[in-house]
């Protein structure tokens, strides 16, 4: 075999991983196991990012999501654990309903996805000439500052950058406040 | 005219303010008396004015001329001339009440307030107002009991005590004033409709006055009786009215000139037309009416109509003047106070009937006149015989009134127009005098029964004297051919005319009038003096009452004296103003005799009963036939003397004992004492059936009609209940249903908000999917198409 | 093909609607990640570059933003959940039915 299309193989591998672990999250009964499966799924997603040429975003994914958010989730799980094996099972009837709803959505989306010609297969030509991918960090950073290097006509993302910063600030303050409400005596506060 | 309206004003005043006038309304008496006195003054003034007017004087001349003329053409022509002229009269209409229809096909029904003034009117006015004024004075004294609270001893209540009530002084004068107003209105009225209206008004006043003591059962039933009997007479009167109006088209007595200067003839002119020399002829209108009714002989039929009209009018007079058979109310009318009896039931109201006959004289055919005379005769005889046996002083006087009214009607019926009305005037004076005297006596001894009186001459000199004068007047005492009391002259005239009638008619039966008249004079004298002797002469029968008796106060006996003066003098022939001349001037045209070929003065043959001849009234005065007059004079005097002697024998000198006579003629006595059983007869014939019918009607109403109504009510309740049910169930149910539906919908919708987070997410997903699908489909179609 | 992954992740939305409390949070993360993958895929130069439908770098930028916002939102959600747990001693969302009508 001349060059096994490693790109495709890897893509398929990572995609499969993601899907499997996501399904595991759905079906796992234990919260802790759900959390672990989520970690694995998100890591596989990061791999997909790398494969698609978005190295900076992938790195970010691992750093923020896996390292930060998920750890936070696990903390929450541990703080709210009520007993060794308290299980909150969903009832059977609800499974069926969820299956119907989810299945219908899946069908709709798949049909949409496969109906667009452009999305069917990757660009053979581009795949063939895998050139050296430039690291995307610089262009992304510059883009955030409003300077675009690759595409002259595209707008800068300075404003969204600022907004998101403020947003993050607000979130921090709010979270801190909410956390503090715990120390008050009144339980009905902050709902 | 103001004289007429004054009492009306007085009445109005008293009605509204009577209660507040003085203590218990004593001032009401002053107002009423002042009003009637003023009316009297005005009447006198108008009398003077009348006398001075030009047309009047010729009557005097004629009177003299007739006497001095010898037999020959001159008296004939003079009589004819006298006959042909109309009496001086002022007539007209004041005010038209209502007018229905125009004069196209038939005369319009025109009801007016009109007047008809001639000498007769003036004379009546003077007489009525004078007597009324005197009686008002008298009543002020008599009714003084009513000024304070009055205990009526004739009324016992359920618990046995006598009724005690507040005095009704002012009310009495209020009724008196109303009565004067209506009487004067009747006298002055110018057409039949107005006469009828006032006729009824006078009847009502009589009802009020008789039933003045309304708490007494006897008084109230008497008032009812008076009015109802009057009404029966009025029924006939209405028939007469209708007959007249239906054919003649007018009610008014005299000719009326309307605004266009067109003279429409009144009733009198139509019956006696000028072309015919004022003979009584069936008016052309009546003949035309008969023709239109399809009669075979219109002339005769029209004549019958005239008879009907005359009889109808006379019917009313029968009721009002208490002739046979409608006389039963007058004795019971004595339940009213004595001034009422004096004014109303002796001088004025009962005279209204006679007055109407006199006024309407020209319309009466000889047949009708005969009927009038017959009724008068029966009444005369009946009244006199009952009066012999009555013991209540007022009853005697009442029957005397009935009898004298019979005299008047008799006189009018036999052609004595002047005699009848003359007697009316004189009777008014002395009868009211007699009543007032008796009132004075009753006031003194507090009883009506003559059996308890006696020897009052010493105690009550004034009353005794005046009553004596009255008695002499009524029996016709006087010196023949020279001078006498007033009754002498008038009764003389009546008897003369009755004799004239008897002689002029070939039918011997018709001379009964003369005999009855003469006999009646004797009976009159007998019972009047019986009354006087029993009351004033002899020994007192009841010591206690005798001791209590006293003379009446001045306000009561002064009118007595004035009246007695009049009673004596009113018939005298005073030059300038005398009743004779006044009445002659008012004589309707054409009722005196007309010259017939052969020199006969008699006239007025009836057409149906062609043997009736109504003779000329002046005939006896002519030299030709002075014999009649002389004979009548002697007869009148001797009968009166006979009666007087008889009474004196029985009661004055006590030579014969009335009790023995009573036993001897016991059945007759019973008949007389019970007033010829008239009241009982009427009771059985009329009163009992009326009660029966009314009981029947009441039973029907109670059981049938009330049953229906009660059941209707029950059904209504049932329907109401059903309605209620429907309302509650259906309508309210609807509303409630609506509310419940809304609530349940809201409730069910509420269950969507489960609060379950996951369900919310599911809904979001479903929504998203749906939107996605829809968008896809739309896009596909838009792109494809 | 990458799109297939997107689809799958979105299918995991179902999971998000079923579990309790923290499970819900994880579901949200999955959803967001699926969307991210999609964005990246669109921004990749391997997707029919030159057909005019590529969004190039924009895709990556967008994905970056999404990550940041997702993290922020996860923090807040966690705070709420912990608060909820403190007040009700449970993290069963089925029992968070105070908004029950």
C-alpha cells in the first residue's frame, strides 16, 4: 500500500473514540464514571481538532476543558455526593421518550449533513498535498487584535474579544457571590 | 245675576274655610246669612227696575179696562189682544258649555248656561231670597247646639252610650248656601238642560240637609229615600227632555239670538207660534219627526209626542213636589233640622216642581193638564186625610204641605195658571212661618209629639200668636168680598177656577175637582186648628215638659213676626207693587181664552180627548160671569168656617171626644194613621226585589268570580316557580358551566408546567427539530420551485 | 465525515435531558463540543477549499470563543447546582419543581 491515508485513519479513530465515550456518558449510571467518560470524550475531540489543522484551538481545548472545567465538574460531584451509591435512575418511560426525540433529531441532522455535496468528502487535492501547516497561534492572536493576515477582507475580532473578557469578569464575580451565599444563615437566598 | 252668584260664593267660602271661622264656625253663619241677605237686596233692586220698565204698565190698564167694559165686542177684542201678546221677557245665553255637532242635518246639542228672566223669575227671586234670609237668621239661633260638641240622644252606640261628636255648625250653613244657589239657578235657568242640572243639584242639597244628623239611622235612610224617589221622577223627566230635544232640536225656553243675528226659536215659540195667534199647535218639527218615523197620521202622532213630552216633564215635578205616587219621601224628610224643613220642604224645593209646571205651561196639552189636575187632586185628598190623624207636629205640617201642593197642581191642571202660582207664593210664606213656629215649639219642649204639649199659649206668647196667624192664612180666613189673609185670596182663586172648569166641561165627572177642592179646604181648616189647639190651648198634658218650656230667643222669633206680616199682606193688591200684577205680566201667551164664534170664551179643546175644555182664567172676572166668582167665594169661606168650627168643637171646647170618633171609625183610622200603607207597598214591590237581585249578584261575585281569580293566582304561583327553576338551572347552569370549563382548561394547561427541568429540555429539543424540519421543507420547496 | 461527529454529539443532547443535575451539565458540555467540532471542520482547509464556502480562520476563532464561553457558563452552572444542593440536600432536578404550576 502506498501511503495509507493516515489522515483519514486517525480521523476515524478519534471520531470513534469520541462517539463511544459520549455514549458512555449517556448510559453510565454512576456520576463519577460519567465524569471520566466525559474526560475521554473531550480528549478525543481535541485530537480531532489537531487533525483538522486547528492546533491552537486543540491545545486550548485540552487546557481549558479537560484541565479546568472537567476538574471543576469532578469537584462538584464530590461535593454533592450524598451517599455511596445513590442512584438517580431515570424511568423507563422517559428513556423511550428521549430516544424518540433524540432519534428524530439525529435523523434530521444526518440528512442535512449528507445532503450537502460539499461536505461529503474531504478535498482530495488538499489532502494530497499536505503542506507544512503553519502554527495558527500567531494569526489567531493577531486576529483577535483586529489584524487579519490571511484574509485581508475579513473583519477583526477585537470587539468580541473585549466583550468576552468582560463577560468572564462578570461570571467570576457572580460565581464568587453565589459561592459566598452559602455561608449565610438563610437557606432561601440566592435561588 | 249677581244675586244668583252670591250664595255660590258663600258656599265656596264655607266649604274651604268653614272649620276655621270662629269657634266651631259661628262666623260661617254670618257669611251665609250675609250672602243671602245681599241676594235679597239685589232681588228687590231688580224688582224695582223691572217695575219701572215701560212695557209693564199696560197690564194694569187692561186689568181695569176689563172690569169696566160692558159686554160686546170690546172685551172680546181686548181679550184677543191681551191673548196675543208675549210676556215681557229677557232671555239669552251666558256661556256655552259644550256644543256637539253642527246644525247641518240636525240641530246641534248645545248645552248652555242661559237665563230666562220675566216677572215670574223676579218674583220668585224675591220670595226665595226673602224667606231664605229670614230662615238663615232663624237657623243661627236654632242650630246653636252645634257650636260645641254635641251629644246625640237619638243615636246609641254599640256599648249603649249616646254618640258624642264635634259640632257641625259651619257645615249646615255650607249646605244651606249651596241650596240657595241651586234654587236660584233653577229659577233663572233659560233652558231645559240647565233646569235639569239644577234640579239634580237641589235634590243633592236636600239629601245633605235631610241627612244632616248622619249618625241617626232614621235620618240617613230618610235622606236616601228622598233622593231615590226624586230620581224616579227624574227618570220620567229625562224621557220628556229627550222627546222635546229629539223633535224640536233645542232646549232653551226663549228665542236665542246668536252672533249672526239669526234668531232660533225656543221651545215656547215652537209650540205656540206667532202666526197661529199663540194657540197650542203641534210644532212643525214634531210633525216632521213623526213623518220621518213612518207614522200613518203625522199630525196625530206629533200630538202624541207632545203629550209624552209634557207628561215626562210633569213626572219630574211629581217626584220633586211630592205628588201621588211619589209622595212618600216628604214626611220622612222631617228628620232634618227644622230650618231645613222650613226652607226646603215647604217654600222652595217642593215649589220648584210647581214652578216648572208654571214655566212650562204653554207646552202642556189639555190631556196633560188633566193628568196634572188628577194627580193634584189625589194628593190633596190623601195628604189632608192623613194629617187628621198624625200626632207629630212636623208630620202634620208635612202632610199639609203635600196637600197644598196638590192644590197648586190642581189649580194648574184646570187652567188656573195664575191661581196655582199665586198659591205657591202665599203658601211659601205661611208654610215656612208655620214650620218655624213649630221649630220654636220643639226647641222649647224638646219633643215633636203633640200629645205631650198643651197650654203653651201662656208660656210662649209670640210663637202662639204668629202660629195663629199662619193657621188663619192657610185655611183662607177672611171676610168675603172684602179682604182677607193671603191664603184667602189664593185659595179663592183656585176654587173659582175649579168651578169654572166644572161648568165649562159637559162631562159631569170633571166637576169632581171642584168638590174635592172645596172639601179639602174644610179638612185643611180642621187639622190646622186641631194642631193649634193641641199645642197651645187647653191644659198641659205633660207637666214636666210644660215647666221646661220657654220662649225662644229673639233671633228666632223676630223672623217669625216678619213672616207673619208677609203672610197676611202678600196677596193684597197694593198699587205699584203687587203680586197679582207681577204674575199676570208673566203669563205665557196664548193660554187665555180666544174668541170663538158664538161668544164662548172657553178655549183649548184637547185634540185627542176632544171633550176636555180648559177654560179661560179671566172669565170669572168678567161681569158676564161674576156669578161664578161669587159662588166660589162663598163656598170657600163656608167650608173653611165649617172645618174651623169642627176643630173647635173637638179640641177647643172639648164638646166631643176625638177618642170616641177614633174607635168608631177604627179601620179608617188605622188606614189613615199608617199613611194609606204606601210605604209598605213600596217596600214589597220595589225594595225587596232590589235586595234579592243584589244578594244574587253578590253571591255570584263571591263564589264564581273569586273562585276564578283565586285559581288564577294559584296558577301564577306555579308558573313563577317553574320560571324560577328554569332560571336557576338553565341560565345559572350555563354560566357555571362556562366558568367550570375555563377553570378546567386552565387547570389542565397548568399541568404542563411540571417544574421538571428535563422535560423543559425535551420540549426545547422537540421545538428545535420541528423548526428545522419546517425550514428544510420550505427551503427545499422554494429552491425547487 | 467530520460532520458525522457533530451529529453524534448532538445526539448526546438526549442525555442532557435525562439525568440529574451534574449529568445535565455534562450533557451541555457535550453539546457544545459537538458544535465546536463542526466549526473547526468548516474552518479546516481540507473542506473543499476554494469552493467559497470555507470560513478558514474564522472557524477556529469561533471555536475558541465557544470554548471560553462554555467554561464560563460551566462555572456558573456549577455554582447554581451547589447552591441548590445546599438548600435542598439533593441534586435531583426532578425535585427542583418549585416552578411547578
